[in-house]
């Protein structure tokens, strides 16, 4: 996880053959720096997968793909067909838009040796999705920016070995926090973001028992605290009777590298 939060989100996943970026909500400079910290480079990406069109997930995307196009190493961008028209590629700079692969939420495809499966998520975007990626006997799930956890998402996340999941806000902190009431209602809605309580309920009742690492992310800086997230998740994992590596993703630096 290169970054997680309302100021920018991006995740890097690789096999021995294929390198994929999920979301590009960081500047190219910052994305390049964080990739370099783990020994990777933007020019080696084989694909970029986009969950939805909100700026904290795509703000760095146009410049990133332009830089690849100028280097004559275009990178395909996979984005749902309804969200794609909402991306501003800024063609005024004279560089053609990237090779965009449109998909229907719920469909799957191959990127190199990685099997990608998309699934719809409940969020106030045009056509938001989460992803499961499988390769070399490993299954990775990415599910953030969702207002609740429907059975369809629980189904897709079965059997994951690594899971990036949302734990956005503490309900009481949100209620008394600085946001206008309209924004609070949006965050708490079924198309908003997951509370710590809802995330803990998922961990306790639905998290795959064989998961090796659970990364909780997209924490609100105003309405949550990493200590609260960790305490709640640890209690739920104890009740669930499993002991995966628990990591709280941050906005300002990347997580450790997870290997299997």
C-alpha cells in the first residue's frame, strides 16, 4: 500500500512477471518516490486498475499515463465503462489518451499472469468497484470506499490471503467532528464509508480464516485514530480466533512489503 486516505490512494501488486498499480491518487513525483522505496519504477508497470473516479484515487493518473506515453511505453488503464467518461485526460498537452480498457463491474480478465476479478461496491461514485487478484496460488482482495458490506462482497473476499479493507471512521468522533451535517450523513450512509464498528463486525464474522495479512486503510484524519482501529480489530481477531499480520495503512508513507 503506497498511500491510503482522503488525500490519495494507491496500491502496488506484483508477481515475478507482472506489475500492477491499483489507483493513482498521488502525484507522479510522490508515486515515483514511494515506488523507489520498494525498488520499483512507474515505467515498469504493466497496467493500472481504477476503482472509481474520485480525485483521491485518480488525481495523478493523467500525468502518469502521459509520462509513459512520452516515453513511448504506454500503460493500459482498466476502468469501468461508466466511470471512464469522467476522467479528464487533459489532451491539450498534445499527448493522446492512454489505451483504456473498459470493463463491466463484475467481469474478470487477465493482466499478464494475474487473474483480475472486479466486483461492484456501494459508494457514491458513478460505478465503483473493488478487486480480487489471483496469481501463483495467492489471492489478494482490495475493498475500500464502501458504505456497507453486502453478501456479494463477502462472497468475493472468500479465500483471500491478503486483504486491504476500509476502516474509515469512529462513529462518535464523526458525529461530534468538524464536518457539516450533510457530509456526516453522506459518510454514514450506505454509499459512504465503513465505520470501525462495521469493519470489526466483518472481521469477527466473515473474514477468511486463512488470511495472512489484514491491512486496514482509508482512515479519516478528522474522525478516526489508528489506535482505535487497531484496538477494535485486534479484539475482533481474537474473538474470531485467527492471527493474521495486522497493519494500519497511512497517508504519508507506504506500508511494509508483504510477500507470500
